[in-house]
């Protein structure tokens, strides 16, 4: 039985734009996988069409949720310039710039879909956006590899210190290691989507759907913890 406390937690999650968007994304990519599954198993055309249309409508709806995201990534990119570590500074700025451009193309796409402003070369703009998304993910992925190296060096230093180590330092290191691994897995799965969309690797819709569900659940978890910590 769901308690009032659990309902409050759910409400806090759904009260955020990010929470609702990630939930829609999870259902969208499940629909994408399910359309693939239904097609493979010979389901009726009506059933396949129903789920395919749900996938499409959710994808368009999410564009409204993310309409002003470029501002957020522009700000994060500017803050990234202040990082002292040159590798993290470069990877952060590239990631934020890539995401800024990707979400800008999504906004243009939304204007085209809603007939607010039709764009003749929308396919080229969409392709450019997918490339920007991939570059952003690749920068984050490479940043993850670098963080593994830095954190491994910190761990070796703490181990060498022996009993003199502060338990707070150990706890912080473990938290940083978990965060780095978590982001690395998320980036690795997410890269499947633009890679398939650009036709660089022939991932089928089932794999893309599963990858999207995994990263949607991971992002939703992050938002859940953020609002219910």
C-alpha cells in the first residue's frame, strides 16, 4: 500500500519539468522498443500503429518541455570555463556547447512540426543536431575515462596513507567513483541513439529502444533523488 509519504515524493518528482519529461521519455522509448517487438511478432497493423503514434506524440511533447534548455546549457558552458583542470574544462565546454546546439535544433524542429515556422532544410538541421548530441556525449564519455584515472590516483594516495585517512575523504571518493561510473554507463547507452539515427552503426529499433529506456530510468532516478533527498 502506497503511503502518504510516497505520494508526496511522487508529487514532488512530477511537479518538476525534468521529472515529467524523463517519465515521458521512458514511455516513448518503451513504445519504440514495443513497436519493434510487435512488428517482429506479427501483431496487427492497428496495434502497431497505436504504439507508433504514441511514440511520435511523446517525442513531440518532450520538445515543449525542453524548449528553453539551450539557455541552461549555455550557462553551464560558461561556468565550465572556470574549471582549473584543463581536460575537464575542455570536455565540459564541448559537452555543453554540443547540447546547446542539439536543443536549438530541437526547438527549430518543434517550430516546423507545429507549422509555426516551416523550414525547408529541416532534415539537414536534424542531422546536424544528432551530430552535436553525439559530440556532447563523446566529450562526456572521454571525461569519464579521465575521471576514472584521477580517482584511481586519489584512491592509491588514500590507501598509502593507511590509518591516517579521514573517513570523510573515503566516503567522498566512493561517492565520486559511483557518480563517474553512473554517468559513464549513461553516456555509453545514450550514444547508441544518435549513432543509430545517423546511420553510423546499424542498431535496430529494439536496441535503440532498450538503450533509451535504460538512460531514461537512470536520468529519472537522478531527478528523483534530487527532489526527494
